[in-house]
């Protein structure tokens, strides 16, 4: 049947996380608190790094960019969810659904690339300390961050174009609380086998590839630390431990979700909470609590605010 003969879907229905009113109230409270904590925590990190000259190293430059990405990332899905919980209006237009899908993959893949760059930064600092200043110069840091955003944009454009090429004639119920590639593709009125494999190769391999690079970086760091215990490298390894936690929260559910065709098995909307909510929520806590320099800078910022 030709695509023009389909009755085009103009909106989708987002089912959310639960149909039970008590659970909806619980989820609303959790998401609201999580969103507020992500905004406040990451804004505090950005202001602290930008106002303290002692935090001018490449590591904190990258951390500042990670905080900005986390604010953007959680803002793609959470405000729409909170409004839907309050109003009970679960419909989202086709255009807004595609826009949400685009920005989710744009910001999400940019964060994956940035976390990979941060692992490279730690590897360079620990394994090649004499060349660290030259390799991670400010110009190089800006170029790496720009490459992360460009890579995320290209990845997201590919995903979005593949979705837009599909016909949608109904049903229009998405069993999730936001628009993403796997649940949307399942609703297409066409054979999506090839499209699903292309999308899995795109998103899944990006997640897996970045994760393997990260694992290799940490393996090299661990080998370096074990060989030079007398040089005090354990402190540097402690900094990397927080990075490992952040990477695990983001990459593990993403690999589970995207490294398979969308129609091979049902989606798990609760798994999505890990990388859309918990990962941005934990990043400020992980990076500030593990860094004595960040905590000391925040104390100085607090004193300056109190004095003024």
C-alpha cells in the first residue's frame, strides 16, 4: 500500500509510568524533586567553576560542560512529564514528539562523547603527565567539546530522518513517558526491520563503542596506578572512581535499550528512568562529593555570597 493512502497520525498518547493515581503522585513528587536538584546542583557547579580561578584545569572545564549538558538533557523529558501529571493531558503532537526525540538523542549522545573525552583527560593526566598541559590545552578542550556537540547533532539527525521516513497510521499509544526511537518505531505502519537495524547500529554501536573506549581508558589508568603506587597516583584514581559510577548509570541502560532492534522485545519504561533521570541527578553529587577542590571552592563561594 502506498504511503499516501495511510491516515497520518497527528498525535501520540504517552502512557507514562503508571495508571494508578497514588503511584502517579509518587512519581510526580520524585520527578519534581529530581528536576529541581539537577537544576540547582548543576547551576551551582557551573557558577563555582566559572567564578573560581583555581578551577581552571581541563578537568573542571569539561565538568562545567557536563553540568550544562545534564541540565539540557533532563529538561528534554521532565517538564513535559510534570505538566502531563498535573493536567492529565497525555497527548503530544507528532511534531513535538519528533522534536523531543531529536533533542533527546542530540544531547544524550553529546553527553556520551563528552564522558569519553573526560576519560581521555584523566588517562592523559595520569599516564602522560609531562605532556598533559600540551595535549589538553584550552584550544584543544574547546575543539573536543565542539566535536562532542557536532557528533551528537549528526547522530540525532540520522535517527530523526529515519523516523520521519516511516508512515504512521495508528495505533498511536506510546508505552513510555517520552518519545524515543524504539517505542515510536514500533507504531509504524510498515516493515521496519531494516530501519530498526540501522537505528540499532547507530545508537547501539555509539553507546557500546564509547563504553569500550571508557573501559580501555580505565584499564590503562589502573595498570599505571598499580605500577607507580609510590608516586601517589591513588588520589588520581579516586577521582576516576566517580567517573566510573556516572558512566555505569548512563551507558548500561542505553546499551540495553538501543543495541537491539526496536521490535525484538518490549520496552522497559522503568529502565529509561535510570539514564534520563538518575544519571543527571547523580552527576552533581558524584563529582562534588568526590572532589575536595570543588567542595572547598563552594565554601569560598558561600562565604563570598554571605559577605556581600
